[in-house]
DNA sequence: GTAATCATAT
C-alpha cells in the first residue's frame, strides 16, 4: 500500500493515509531513489507524508520514529529536511537524546555539509543528557575523513580518549580507512599501535581495509603482508578480501595473480558476484584488453549474474578510451535491456563519442538522456564543455555552461 | 544509530 501511494503521489496519498502506520515510514527509505529529472523531489514528498501522518489524530510522538526518519534522510542525503524534523521533535515535546543528535549530524556528514555537523556536535551538550558517546564520536570521525580533514579527525579522536569514551573497533577501522585512502601510512601505523596498546585485535574488516588501502596505493608487497596477517590470525578471507585483492592486482596489471585469486574463489566455492565481475571487467577494460573484458562479460551473462550501471560504465569507458566507439550503441542497448542506464552510463557513452570526435552521436545521446529523465550532472557538463572547448566551439561551450548554471540554480531553489 | 569490495570527467 505504501508503495502504491508512493508511485501515484500525490493523487492517491490522501485516500490511503489512514492505512499508513508511522512505523511504516521507514519503508520509504527503500523507495528513495535518485529523482528523475524534472519531477518532484522525493524528499519533499517524504516530508509531506510525515506532515500528513503527524496531523492524524491517532499520531503519537515517538523518538524511535524520529530516529528512523533521520536515518532515512541521511541515507537519501536529504539534509534540507533534517532541521525541520528536529524542530518537529521539539514541538512534539520529546526530549532529544544522544542517539537523535548522532543521527541528525550524520545527515549532514553524509550530505557533504561537515560544518553543519560540527555545529550540531559542539552544541548538543546544551541539551540535558546529550553527551557524545562512541557512536557520536565515530560518526564525526567518519565525517572528518570523508571531508579530507585528517587533522580534525585526529583531534576528535583525542577528545574521545580524554573524555574516557572507549573507541570501538569500528572507530579504529574508520580511521585506518580514512588515513590509508589518503596515503597517510604513518598515521595508519599509529592507529594500529593504539589498537594494540588498548588490546583491541584487528578483525576481518581491519585486515580488509588494510588490503584495500595498500592496493589503492599500489603497495602490492604490503598488501600481501596484510593478507598473510589475516591468515596468521586464523581468520578466513571473505568476499571483500578477495575482491579487494582482485581489484589491486587488476589495476597493477598483475593479471596472472588476479586470475589466481579468481581460481581460488572457484576452488573454495566463493560465489562470483556482480562486484567481482565488475572489478575484473574494469581492470581488463582499463588496460585495453578488450577481448578479455568481453570474455568476462560473456561469462557473467552465462552465469546469470545481473549487471548494473557500473558494469556498463566500465565497458563504455574501455571502448571509448581504446577507440571502439562503434560499440557504444550496442552497449547502450544492453544497458537499457538490463534497466541499468543511468546518468553515469550516459556520461560514459557521451565521453566515448566525444573521444572519437563524433559530435553528432554525442549530442543525440545527450538528448536521449534528458528525454528519459536522467539528470545531467557536473560530470556530464564537464565532458561536453571540455569537448567543445577543445574544438574551439566557444558558442556551444558557453550555451552548455549556461544550461549547467541554470540546472544548478534549479537544485538550489529546492 | 556506527565499519570494509565495483563505474562515468579534468
């Protein structure tokens, strides 16, 4: 019923509202897909649904509902409504808790509004009983890392220790991931020493994170050491471990090693998932090994593993980079067939045509993209404008720049 | 209410 209301919003929603239970609001989280271009914003509709529910006579204010709502908004990266939700909570005469504040600031860290998150973090103590706990600190540290504020992350971690809040293994893993992705391996070492000093043993996620960040930084020997560390501790590699190894070997061009991990998976009955196939296709595609990429794609289809948008992005960019632009239309047909053609896929197709200087097909696919309701984003416009600037079509570049500015304004108005 | 694996451009 919720789903039906959703699809026919706003027409049917009034008719069905009595059947909406407050608790069911969380189901909307699953329906919050990126909005089609030019249609109503899901977040607004969600907000209106909540208002509607709140106006019902059977409505009783409940903290757990607010917690769910905020979690939902964080997932959907809809920060604009979060403050309203918090105001409603106060209006309903509920007392916020640490968990509420944590959820609230997570909405902002997830939406790239770190400053707002920090403001909430610093002012939450004004409310009785709202002292940051390990979840709050961990959320803030994650936000810092994602914003690239590593010094700040360290500061908050130190504060956590001073306040006597014990970091969890999750806190440590997030720090390792943040520092490692940025290549700050001395800091990674420091986190590992702190863990040891506090008698926290690394878990599978810790080792996987190390494998991942060494791989990202092309530190293959260190990565292999981390893998051995995992085994030495008596832990089993999981899908993430093996996919991370495949990804690292693939981007390093070590295809024999990559294949040996694949064989290991088959020998020990690890399922080859979409992620595994995507990683392998991306690796072959980037290296220009188009035959191997197509071979993998055939295997993926033969095994009935469902491709997604990133499968097609990898294929398109491989074809584009290596001069196979005439394959673009064929790939797009498959992407449409598997219902995986989204903004990113169109971007990759536009780029492939652009590289081939095929402006006619580039424009055609750009029009199709808009027609089908896939909003062009900053990547789309960067590709198009860059392409026209390179052939000195200043007029075209300027028109697109204006279109881009217009669409940005439209978003801000929401 | 916290964590890790895949994609599009410069």
